[in-house]
């Protein structure tokens, strides 16, 4: 390959070579002094290249960079950058085809083109292979909630199932196939016991005696409520051979001899092992629930929490693994409807009619809920509630014949069933469709057991549910083992039929506890360096490494219970804490503390803003402190939206309970948040200052974090929100800027990573979040990124290919739009927290191997046995447990042009977890991904109420733009 040059206005030259030759792809061990905690690592890096000497050991004073330092950043670099280019990128680009989504873009231009890449074939690209196993850290043994599953030696066959007439309900489908198996197992089915997915597929171990056969099945409707004989339904069931799953390929995949796993075989085995539990328990997703597993926990408002277990078969390095974990969910209590309503409204409903507001609340709560009648002796017919009547029962009449002769509901129930309706002042439940709705008195109905509550829980209910699910590691491990024993897979008729054997012991494996990184604080503090202990430390005797200045600030008090003198005292304490921590903070606010009512938030904020602007003669306010009631409804979101998209104010909110109970720890945490919102940095990694982080310190490196938050269950049309953050300092990699955007409902691909549109004056214009953040990095550091590390949160395994192809393509196009041939190497890592792997100490009594909560030590990493057979993934528990069982983060490296070693990416990720700005603890997810999640969550407050209705359309109303002074800093902290 010929050598090419990339040239920018700064006359900085880069050399592109075919292969990445980097001398820093192994993590160097720290000196002994760093291991034993007696002192920080030595100044000089060992046996590795470093940036130019002008950057080594660089210190920054409070208040930001000096002018001479800025000039130094802008000088041409003295070292070349080598990036990968060649067949792998050509393969990547061949795998992508372009499409054009519809949408509107701001800045006065209309969208004429926005590049989207989709794979022409997901098989044309393979994920990054595992480069080897990590060696860094102290070795230990841990257990995981994975149970070895022996691979069957039988042929697995798939059959297509067609039921006529078509049935929507999986439950009914299962009843039909169960009846078919009961009638024909010993004859037509050749003694086979098939497993069924409830829809279109039937699976057997070995072939059935036929390739295609039709059966007639009669099923009695047990829920038929007529007085005569029960209704009998007749179905035609056609079973037809489709394919045979290749277990040989599965075996090769599990042994690492094949890169792609046969999903059909894995799916069959998963369905087989779920078959018996489908009959025993209440299935929801991949979990099974039952009130007998653990006594249900009352959540209030007619809800209760049920305990259950999650089950999934997974391919791992140790072979097939059955992942079992404990879980919980909210269910509607099986109460008489009247009792449910009394709990929901929190008052007696038997003595007085419902108000309009109460009726609407009851209607929302009961719509879609299944109830059974209780007034007909042994008949328990079930109905689904479609609504409730606007009139009380005593006023309801309906036609009883074609001549429109009317009868009241009260009379009908008395004459037909001998049932006297007592509470005629209450409305009736409506069941059936709108054209033919039936009336059911509330007192004659009971809620059917086992219905999951899918609407939003209140804060109180969420707290109660979390308390119910919170288990110490030892207790959780015992419950998991009991679940496996209770499920008795060795006696499971389906597991026996298919030849699957499940171990009853948790998987045991070697793990490593990575070294804790040293942190650097300001030279003027008593403690200049800090080595965290078991994932935590404090700010005592330390000063922020870049403490910012707050000269102009104001305070607005929205809490009626906080008097001005109390608010003033709190502000004084907070200011002093900021000063002690290393900030320069003016003691006096610009104007006296302003008291306002929560319902007048916009008016109050604008009054404070204008009053300060007038007094300051057009100078900007640095910070707005806001005291909020503990239960503040939409106040917090409204305040953030107005401040960040309208007024351009950086704000810090404090709840009333903290104002009255002034805690040093709380004030310290708030001071950390204020400093980063001002553009400062609280601490940096000592290795970053000393330029000794592999594949980060050698050349300018930008680290991205990205996440998409979706609407809650029940919100069927509101947009999803995407956020991308990127580091803005190098080599420290501590400070981040963030951008947010709205996109189509439940769209996981981030649409605005890169886009082009036509501007009437400028012509075709390039933009998007990646491009903007690359430009921002260049402005902040004087260097353009020569390496990209991209942490992507919130992607499920089924979306890996699609997300990688689309978003990596967007990153490439964003880079190319800045300069021809500018393609810095990219490492793309998916971060997953919503998984069910838990790690336990090998010996719970060994205090040296656990933290105070009984969890494994922070820094524990596992990259063998329970990880993917061939791909580059690992589990990292980077945080200390507080309560419950710690959940390790799962990192999956999908694409790696930087040639990271296992030690390199694991130690980088773990070390970054100690740089989270909002607290003095290591966190459970790498900070850029954490910040992206916070930013996306914050942006939901920016959406106007009527924006909820356009998430399904081709266009989504864009979020209001962040003010420039806001998006430059970590406003979401």
C-alpha cells in the first residue's frame, strides 16, 4: 500500500501504514510500591513509548489551561500515527449499503441525504476474535450462576405447525398441541414427546413417522359461561417437516472451531428446557413466576411482587450453559375488584360515589385486566375489562330483546342469577367490545391471578420492589441452587426425551482482581495522590485537580418548608465545601435568595435570570442553585429544560431533606458535580498524567460513550432519545461533552451520528453528533483524534450486527467528512448491564476475597469458561457492592482496529471506572457509557407533551437545541 498524507490547517502530518505497529499493546505491571499501597507508582513509564516530553507529567492549575499550554497543544505533533487500512476495512465497506431515512434537520436547511448503512449480509462480517486471555491482576476462584448442560447425541428435527382456524393465544395453541400429544403420542407420533414454541414450530428428538400429517382436535372451552353444555371447538392441525438442526456444527462452535453458532439448535434446546416450566409457572419473557417460590410482597395500590427465576441456554467456553437467576416482577393482586379499587384510591369506596378523577384512575388501572365472575356458584367465566361506565349501576339499563324493551342491570342480575347488587352507587365494569359491551357489577368480579402489571410503578412501589429483590450474595446463591434442585432437570420428561443433562453445581472458574489505579489530585492539597481502598475513597485532604471559579451565582427556593435563613445557611455550607475542595467560589450571590412556587417555575427562572443579567450588566450567571421539594413532580424536568435549552444556565438542584440535614458527604458530592458542570475536573488517573496507558497515552485518543433510552411500557408512540458523549481532554480522558437527539419510537440505531443535508447558501453540509464531537475535541486539545474507542450501551445480542454495521459506518463517514483519507482506527465495544450472570465468592466466609457487602472485590474480571467460545468479551465487576448482589458489566468487543490485548482493554475499562465525576467510588459501568445514559435520560425532560404522539411517523420532532455554554460541559451530571 502506498503511503498517504493527511494535512490540516495546522500543517500536522500523519502517516498511514497497512498494519498497526504499536509497541504499547501490553499492560505494564506497576512497581511493587503501587501494589502494596505504600506509595504511588514511580514517575517514569517502563519499557514503552510515550508522548513528547512536553506532555509528560503536565500539571494544570485551577481555572483551566494557560495560554502557553494551549499554544503547545496546537504545535505540530512530532510522532506519526499508524492506522489499520486494508482488506478488513474493504470487507467492512462491502458489507454496507446506503439508505436514506426521512427527517428534518435544523439550521434552516432541509434534509436531502442522511447516510445509513445496513448489512447486505450479516455473514459478511465477523466480530473481533479473542486475542488471548488476560494475565494481569491477582488470581482467585469465583462461582457463576451457570450450570453445565451436556450436549445431546440425538438428531433435532423441526416441524411447521398450522392450526386452522388460526389462534392468537399461545395458551390456547399449547392446549391444542397438548391434547394432540395426549391422543396420538403412542400411535401417530411414534412415541415421540415433542416440544412446542406456542406458535409455528414443533421440535422432536428423532424423526416422526411422517413428513406431513393432518389431525383433527376437539377442545372444550372451559371458560364458556352458558348454562347448557360447554362449547366444543374443533381445530385442524397440520404438522409438516421443515429441517434438521446440525448438532455437529454446534459442537464445533462450542469447541472454538467455528466462528458462527447454529442459532436453530440453540433455540430448540432452549425451548425444550422451558417446556415443563411453561406448564408449572406463569411465563413472562424468559422468566417464570409463581407465588409459591417466595411469599408475595405487598407493593400497595392493589399490586404485589412475585419472585421468579430467569432461565436461558447459552453457548460458552465450557460448552452449553444454563443461566439461572432469581428475579421479581409486579403483579396485580387477585383481589375482589372492589377491594382492589379501595387500595388503588386509598379510601373507602363502599359509602360514596366515585368522583370523575377517581373513575378515570380506576378505568386506567383496570383496562385490559382479566376478571372472573363470582356470583354464579361453580361457574367462573373470565372476561377482559374494556372500561367502566360513566353512570352508577342503579342508572344502567339495556335492551333485552329486538323490540328494545329495557331492563335495569340491578333487575337483570336479581332475576337471572338471584344476585342482589348492594353497591349500586358504583359504576359497572364494561367487558367485550364497544359494539356489544356487557355490564358486570364490580362486587361480582374478582381479578384473575397471575397477571403482570406492565404500567409505570410509583416511586414508593419501586422502592418496595427493590427491597424485596435485594439479596445478599450468599442468599441469592442458595435460592438459585434451590431453584435448580426444585426444577429437577434430571427428571424432566422433555430433557430426558432430548437427552439433555444439567449439572446441579454452579460453574467455578479462575478470575483476576485487577490492580486499583492511583488517582491524581491537585498539588496544593495535603494528599496529592490517592490509592482507593476496595473501590472507594474520600475528598479529605484533597483538592480537585482543576477546580473552577464560580464568581456569579444565584439561588432559587421552590420549597415552602425551607425558610430563607435555612436556605442561606445551606448555601454558605455548600460554598465553603466547594472552596475546601479546591474551587474559587464567591461567598455572596448576585441577588438575595429568591422564593418561588413550583407551579410558576418558568416565570420564576426568567425573573431570576433577568434580575441577575441586569445587575451584572450582560455578564452571564455561572451557576443557579435550586432548592426543590422532596416530591416535586415535573418541577425538576421543567427546570432543567428551561435552564439548558432556553436560558443557557447551569443549574444544581438540591432536595429539601438535604437542606435540613446537612451532611458533609452530601455537600462533598454536590461540590464534585458543580465543578464538572463548570468545566473542571475532579481527579485524573495518575497513569494518564504520566502517559502510561496503553493505546491511549501514545497518540491523541478520543473515547466515546453512546446510549439510547426508550419510552416506558405503555407509551406506544413517544420517541426514543439517543445520546453521545466524548472525552475532551487528552491524555487525561476525564472530561466529556455530550449531545442528544430524538428519534423514532424504539429505534435502537442512533440516527444522528452522521448526516448530510442541503443548505440553500452552503450547499451540501455535513453534520451529526460524531462529527461535532470530533471537532469539539480538536478545539479543546489542539489535536485531532488519531484513535477512537467507542463504548456503546444498551444493545442486545440480537442487534449486534445491525448496530455495528450502521454506527461504525457513521463513524467512518463523519471522519471522512472532516478531511480526505482521515480514518483513525476504531475499537467498538458493547456494554451490557441487563444480563443475568452473577459472580459469587468461592468461599463466602473468606473476608479477604469479599467486600463489606459480601460481594466479590472491585476489579474482578472473568474472560474464560462462561464467556463466548470465540469472540472478545469479558465480565468486569468494577465496583464495590453496597447492598444486594453486585451485577458485573459485560463488555463485548465487536470491532478492534487498535489491536487491544485482553489485559489492555480490561485494565483501561476498569481504570476509567475510577474517574466517574459524581462520587468518590468506582462505578459499575465505564463512565462514558454511564454519562451517555444520564444525558439521554435528561433529554427526555426536553420533549414537549404533544411530542409523545409522533414517534411512529416518518419524522420526529427534534429536541430543542442545547445552549452552547451548556453542551460544552457535563450538564447531565
